[in-house]
């Protein structure tokens, strides 16, 4: 989920605490500030701190003047084989390919577990908004490299590299001899832990009270649980276990519709909680509010999508 989505989700969680609503009505909004900040904290630490502290073993930088997928495929495959031979994780960074006029050459890296192959395809030139700005290659330029191990990605089978900063892949040997490809291993690891959420709740709750600690726990936890609806998953029990628990694969974190639906549902919950505090009749209509405000619109959107796909 995007940062704004998590922030609104943190506000929605905070609105379930009567003390927070009462304080806000009295002109003291700090509980809501605390909830919104706690919901933003996991990704803030990941993208502002941990990504710069993570050390990778090598970088793969395609040639901008004459992009050739063969060296890229060979380098990725070599990282897989090195992880297998050493029986230790090997991490590589896939550099982006900057072009003139704030544009980028796109390329894709795909893993085929059945054939034990790494497949790299050079794509078109795109802008920072990821729209094509130049003519695509007349024919897809593709290269294939073989690997010694069976490789399976924990996130997506095909990874697109285009704008700004490229992703890091970590080749992680498994007990059965396969290699799991971890996507940006510094993300959703230490910070996306329910254990850490509990610890932070206690740290805040001891000096500032039970309500403040419970809000931090609930808002921080809402971020982690919302992310579990996606594909990447999170290290839910870190430091007890460092393994990422796979997501439910119900939605993609960057899907605009999914983010809009999450924000809209959060706003409805905030409205309901504020109405409940004010003694409004709306306080007794949560099932109807969610049915007409969320369920029916979602069904309508899915119906329109099905009609348009026919």
C-alpha cells in the first residue's frame, strides 16, 4: 500500500478509541497524529534508512548506448549459481538505465523454475511516469541464461526495471537445494513485525499511558496486516523468525483501485466512529454503511470489468 493509504488507515484505527475522539473534539488531536505517524513508520524506516544500510554483493549495469540482455542474464544466473555453491545468500542490484531527457530504458528479468533459466528482455524507453516516450524495439531483444539450481521467486516471476533506483535481489539457498529469489530484502523485514509493533506499543504506553500505547500497537499493526493482502508478505515474527511470511496475493500494493478502496473504507470507518461518539443514528448503521458504501461499489466495478473484458 502507498504511504497515504497507510496514513489514513492509521487515522481510522485511532478513531476506534473513544479517548482519542474525545480528545480530538476538545481540540487535542495528538492521538490521531500518533496513530497516523505509527502507521507510516514501517515504510519510512525501510525507504529512508534501511535501504541505504543494506549491502549487496554486486551490481548489474546494462549498457545504455547498446543495451544487450545477454550479460545481464548471465550475471543474474551467475549469482544464483554462486549462492548454490557457497550455500550462502548472494545479493545483486539491478541498476536502471538512464537515457536523455529524463527517460529510462526498461528491461525485464524473468525466472523460469521449470527450465532453470533466467530470461532478460530489453523493453522500450519510458518516462519517469513509466509511459513509453520512444518507439519500442522492433523485435523484443531477449537473452536466456541457464542456472544450476531451481530458482523460484518469492514476489513476482518477472521483475521490471525502469525508473529511478533499481531493485536488489537476494538469492537465498533453501534446504531442498532450490534458490529463492528475495525481492528488495531490506523491505518488509525487521520493521514489518507484529513483535516490534507490540514492543513499540509498550515503549510508548509506559510513559504516555495505555491509550497511546494501544493506538501505536493498533496503527503500526494495521500497516503490517494491510501489506499481507499483497504478494511480498512481511517478516511478521521478527526477530523470533527472520523469514518473510508470504502475502495473501489478494491485491497489488501499487494498484490505484486497491489503494483508493482502502482509503475510502477507512474514511467510512472514521465517519462511523465520529458519528457514534456524537450519538448519531449513523452509529447503528455500520453494516448498511459498509454494504452500500463498499460492497455494492466493488461488485459494480467488478461487473463492469467483466463486461469490458468480454
